[in-house]
């Protein structure tokens, strides 16, 4: 039997039909797809030789079937080309999606820019539309794990029949391999991005910490700069003050700086430019301890009991005052004693010289109170007709106490009578009594007479209780010196030092009557004076006077140190150096300058035991205790 065959003419016609079909399919591609080369998969089944009729019929049928196949291939390739174009644009640049798909007119309301790494996993890779969690475009996957929209992958696999493969990895797949995924949302975590985020977060935290540290350093630098500027300003003011003081001294007559002891004619030098290390001074005070306190205003020392009692101002309590009892024995334990709110500000404080377990204090709350140092409780409190500015224990009888009032009155109390004062006297003026001191009884006075000296702005007054005199009298030597701001008394030697500052309103006639002309300075203090008196029976002898720097606002405190066989010392604070100066009486010659404070001195107290003298100096934040051996 002869084999069927195909003639050359029939072969030529079949080749023309195939070329027509290929041209039709290529005509559907745009100019953008020039790089795309269609792949034609040839059937590898055995070929058969046919006769001419059969060959012609078979060739025609094959051509028609080939045309149908090419049409289906064109549809698939269009989808593939669409995906490749999107991938090409996504890898090479930005993709812009416009609302409504209109490219011709108007501007889009908002453009969203994506790169391929941002929309991978969010859209179907076949149609580039977002998949859904229900409906025709339900999210699904093939066994290889790649995700597609349900309608897209079904159409893809149907069109390829037995040759169906995954569009992503070309792994074989069928319709039965499709698995729906039921998830509300798919988010893929990029580990590199997470590492980058963690790195940036750590870097941000580090920068924030550095910023905080720099802010702290900046605030500290500003604080230091402000402190240095304050110190510079203080130095400038002190320089101006000293220049003013020097000019004032140089402009005075030569006899102005000299004082006379009564009619004896002994000279006493001025203390401002004296030698601080004067020869012949056998006793010297050494710093024994320095304790830190906050808001301190007043204090007193019980040398025998080794106790320090302080008055402190507490800002957190509305500025009210509290008493603080502190041990002088290391580790210096302290205890606060809170007072009733009606007590208000404490103006004066004294520990009993005969009974160290009791303390007396006067306050602006119109109270004179006695505190038990053992129980830390107020055991006695007197109501006063006016605010109290000063108080004192009686040196001759421990039952009596005194209170100087704001209206210039002086009251005497017997602690055995708790109701009212035993005596009340009106003052020489209505000026507040800022200092009260009980004097030692002298034989020239009748028995039972109690003598008290007080100080107000007009000068020093003497009061005699229990005698015939009803009103106080001014000590003549203390008048016309200016405004009296301080009084110090030494009971063992009967020495008195009264301090003054200039009276601003004094006239020229009054100024000419004083020994020298005090003048205001521009520094922390003003040029004032100290007057030394000594009690001689019922009279007072003026021993010396010297100019000095005193506070222009506050009422300074001072003390007299009895050195037994040596000349007494006068301890007072210097407004320029904020330190304590010791001056020998009656010449007011400076013998020692003690360690300076950072703030002005508020209080000075001296007490002694059998062999040791203890000098205390208080500023706002520090209390210094100096000691010396007594000969």
C-alpha cells in the first residue's frame, strides 16, 4: 500500500495560512511590546503522511484550528503583556492610578506612588487588581504558595488546559489545586525593614537622651553663669563701697577718727584699717565645726548640754517658723519642734542661763512662750497686748522674764503666775523694742529692784522695776548717734556696745553735733558706728566709739566676749565680707577675722564653760562654732 504524501503546492498553501495567523496575532501587540517574542509550543505527537485529498482537508482543518488557538493565545498574551508592562513600570519608575481611569482631561484628585516592593502581596499579579475576601475575585493560592484572584487564576488555567502552570513560578497546576484563603487582611513583614525600624528607633532614643543631657548641661552652665555674674556684681559693689569709704575717711579732719575715754584723753584707733593679726593677742578662736542648716534666722547654744537651738523659716509651711534642736556631738542629730500656727514669726530666742532645760522665745503672734528642752513642748505661753520683738531672762532670779513689744512697752512676767504680767510699763517712745537685757544687781540699788536696759531706734533706755521710778529714761550718751540697731551686753564685765546706722532724715544741725558724719554707701551696708559703754553704778561711762559697716536694712546681732584677765572682745558681722570680725575693746582694734559666709550674718552668740569659750555665728544656711581656751 502506497504511503500518503503532501505535494509541494499543498505545503506552500499551509505555510501561507500559518504566516497569516502569526501576522494577525502580532498585529494585536502595541509598539511598546517590541521586546516581547511569542513562544509557540509545537505538538510533539507523531506525524502521519496523508494523500493529497486527505492532506488538503487535514491542512485546512489544521489551519482553522490553528487560527482558533492563535486567537485564544492572543487573549492570554494580552493579559500577560499587561502584567509585564505594569511590572516594567513598577521596576523602573512610579505607577500612577487615576480616579475613574480618565487620562484625557483634568488633574487627578490625589496620586498614590508605589514601587514594586510596596504593592507586591496587595494585588492579583494577573489583573493587577486588588483581591477580595469574598466574591468572584476571592483571594486564593496554588500549591506553590503564590496568591491570585479566583476568577483570574481559573481563567488562566482553563485557557492552558493540560499545559496549565503557575504564572509566577511555572509549576504545574490544575483547577483542583486552587485553594481559597479566608483571611481579613494579608500583611507581609519585611525583616530588613523591621531591622531598619529598630535601628532608627534606637538611634532616635539615643538622640533624645543626648538632647536631655545637653539640656541639663545647658541649665547647669546658665546657673553657674548667673552665680558668677552675681559674684562679679557683689565684687563691684564692694569695690565701690570701699572706694567711697576711703574717700569719706580721707575727707574727715584728723581728730574725727579719735575717741576719748571720758576726760582721761586716751586714744583709740579706728578699726577699719587696723592690723588683723595684732601682736599681743594671746587668745585666738579656731573653727571647731560648721553645720549646714536651711532657712535659719536665730539660735542659742547650751554649752553644758551640748545642744544648739535654732529658729528656722520653712517655705513649705507658708514661711512659718519652727524650732530645731541639734546636738553638738557627732553625728549631730537634729529634731524639729513644730509650733502652733498662731505663733507666727519668732523675733527673739534665749536659753535660760541658770537652767539649760528651758528656752524663752517671743513672736509676732503676740506670744511669749517657754519651751521645755526635755519634752520639746511649750509648757507656758503668755498672751501679749501687742507683737513681741524681744525677750530676756532675769539674771538675778530665774522666775522672772521680760518681753519688749512692738508698741514700745515692756512687760515683766513671773513664771509662777501664769495669768498676766506682774508689771507693765509704757516706753519712752512707741518705737518697737528690738533688744532687752537684764542687768546684774548692784549694791547701790535697793533690794528687790530689777534693772533692765532696752534698745529701740532712739537709743538705749534703762528700766527699774520694783522701785520708785515709773518710766524708763534714755541714756544721754546713746542719743544723737543715728538709728540704734543693736545692743550687746556682757553680764560678767558690765560692758555694753550700742550700734547705729545713719538717720536718713537727720538735719545738718544734728549732723554737726555728732563725732563724725555717717554716710550712706552703695554696697551691702552703710557706714555706721559702734559705741562702747561701761556701767559704773547708776551711770554709764563712754569708753570709745568707732565707725564700721552695718546693715542698712536688717537689725544686726553682736556679742561681747569676756576674756577674764584680758581686754574684752566685740564680735560683730561685717556686711562687706559676710564674715565675723573680733575687735578689742575699748579701742575697737580688729584682732581676728573669722571664716566668711556666703550670706549675711543673722545672729551671733557667745557662751563659756570653765576652760573654754564658744562663739557661734549664724547665716541663712550655715552655723559656725569657734572655740578658744580661756586662761
